C-alpha cells in the first residue's frame, strides 16, 4: 500500500471514529489493552530482534533503554490505556457558552482534530500510548516509527488492529508506515488535506527536520536539556536524592536532568556528597572550574556541555552567585521542557517559577514527573515545548480542536 493510499484510508475513516460514542471507544481501548498483555510474548520476540540489531549498530545505553520492551513495560502500556478509559471523554464538551443581544445562543464545543500523524524514534511504547489517546478523542492516527523499533511497532500495531477488527471497530483508525526512508518521511510531512496535524517525538535532529520540512501543521515536542538549580539554602539530603533520581532513574528520557546549577554558597557542602553518589551510579561529570575543585574525577565543562541533552550517564555542573544568575544561565541553554529549583527560600522559589521559560517548572521535586501518566492524563502523546495550541504533557484535551455551534430562532443579519 502506498503512503497516499494509507493516508486516504485514515482520512476516510476519521468521520467514523469521530462519531463513535464514548462507551464504544472505551470498549475498543480496553480490548486493545487486554490484547497487548495476551500477546506479550509475540511483542517481546519482535522487540528482541530490534534490540539485537540495535546492539549490533552500537546504539547508546539510553537509546537501548528506550527501545527495550519486557512484560513489565507491556503491562505498563496496557495499564496506560486503562487509565485513559477512566478519563472523561472531552469530545462534545461545551467549554464556553454565551448569548448575544440578538438572541443567538453560541456554544464552543470540543471536537476531534481529524487525522493525527506522529513521527517518532526508538520508543515502541509510544505506539500504544498514541493509539489510546487518539482513539479516545475520536481521531485516526498515522504512525511513522524509526527503523530501530520497526519490528516492535509492527507487532504492536498488528495486535491493535486485530483487537479492533474483533470488536467490529474501524481497523484503519491506526496505520503504520513501514517504509523508513527519508523520502517517505518528507512525503508524509506534506500530506496537507490528509493529515491535520503532525507531532514529532524524538531527538532534536528529528524535531528540527520535521519543523523545517513540514507543510502540515506541527506541534513541536522539544528535546529535554533539563536543569536542577540548588539554591543557597536547601536541604542537602533532599537535593542529593532529587538530583540522583532525575539523572539516573531512567537516562534515556526527555525529562531526565542533564545539568546541575548550584549556588556557590552551598557548593562546598553539597558537591562532595553528590559527587560520591553520582560516581556510585557511574555518572560522568563535566564541571566548571569552581565545581571541579569540589568534585574529584570531574572533567572541564565546555559551552557545548551546557547545551547538550546527553540521554546518558553524564551531567554538567555550573556554579552561580545568585538565583538571578541561575535563571539567566538556564534560560540560555534550556529547551523549554522541565526545570527545577531546590530551595528553602520561598521568595527565590517564586522568582524561579516566574523567571524560567519552560513548560514545567518544579520546586523541590524531580523533573522526572513531567509525564502524562504522572500528571493524571493517563498517557501522553508528547511533551510540547512550544506555546501555541498545547504546552507540556499533551493528554486528551491537546488532541482536540473546537467548533462553534450557534442556535437561533429565525435571526437574520441586517
């Protein structure tokens, strides 16, 4: 099947998906969740092929972690779908209503976007997450995963389609483009009239390519060069726990911390302790001159280090003399994703919250919570770092548009 034929099917079926009542959509999603768990062995076998190929290609530890599927992660995918079912269906909700002096009753209602295109890399769990969110909101979806996860994605989509078919639901509500060439990717980016919105998920390079080449409207999901700033007054144990968690709990995700910014007044107390903990997790440290003196074994940081999303056991360290300097440094290098401050100073916390330009800003908590599931959205289709249409973790509401419905009793314009 050509890309155009596939896109035509997705476009034609979007009206069927959009008209499904909430209970039917939920039934379909639950059947897919059950099917994923029932067919876990087949999905894991397909994933093993991708993992073997990835190791042979020399993929980094972070990328291999994103790629890997096991029973626990497949159960997590299924549970994510079940959480989506528990959420209220936004479609048809009236979010604004007003009456004009001439008697016209105007209502603003949420409606599906239509056909959602998603381009992503080696994260096969995205396949199930995206299906659940799109189907719940009455959208059909076209997926283009990376070649590194192709066998896994094919297996997951096969399970989803079989579950939909068994339940009498439209199987073309989800489609996977199996051609991984750049030419096909560019063709997808220009399918105006077929795809209503395009969402890229992956590396900075992938996102940049989509933004620059697409004529279809794009929701940009940025990379995560996330910072943690430790203020001049902070709980040392809390700081160490948060930094180690944000850096090492899962390295290959966009909400992992990549850079530590520390006030010079607390550096001598915190950095030696933190250095020991990071070393225990095999984290490589690139630090500025002041921090290097307090972190044995660290290497000199360059300008490039402060701008890098490592997705690995690496962190950069920068010392500052004030919260204002921390804000300036972070806004220079961040990607608008997630930033955190650890402090006992409420005034500085407010300065940080107001001064940082990012989708999610934390006080005394790990950046790892920037996630649709953790926010109670059930799952997410991505984390938007742009400011229009959607920002931050994108759940159901981000996959809707709206229409105005106007009720009259014979009014004509004079």
